[in-house]
C-alpha cells in the first residue's frame, strides 16, 4: 500500500504540473491569459486537475487491488464468526479482602 500511495502521489503531481503549465510550454500564455476566459483559466485548470487526479487514482487503485484480490483468496474470511473475537478467555484477577 505504501508503494501504491507513493506512485499515486507522483502521478498526481506530474498530472497537475502538466495541466497547469501547458500554456507556458506551448508559448501561448500571452494569447490565452489576457482574455476574459483566460483570467479564470487557472480555476478551471485546478478543477480539471482534481478530476483527473481522482480518475488516475481510481484506475491505479482499482487495477492494483483487483489484481491483488484475484491472486490471494479471502473467501474464508467471510465464514469466520465475528463473535469469535469476543470468545477469548481472560482471567480477571479479583482480590478478596479478608
């Protein structure tokens, strides 16, 4: 899970950097940003980056965890009684006062 989280963070950072710096990389910032729509473009890019990040993380976690649960069988977990954890015996030591 740690590796999966690190991969997710790296993908989100790269995706966000690509979306926000697209105009500067294509040298169109002087055409886009002076317009009325261009002044609010950063807000739209932030929302697009957030949506794209959710999609990338969902695909990454979905594919990885579905492959993991396909390989390892967890069907016996559902057969275990949930109350079996409460059936452990603990000896309570009570002190008797004489």
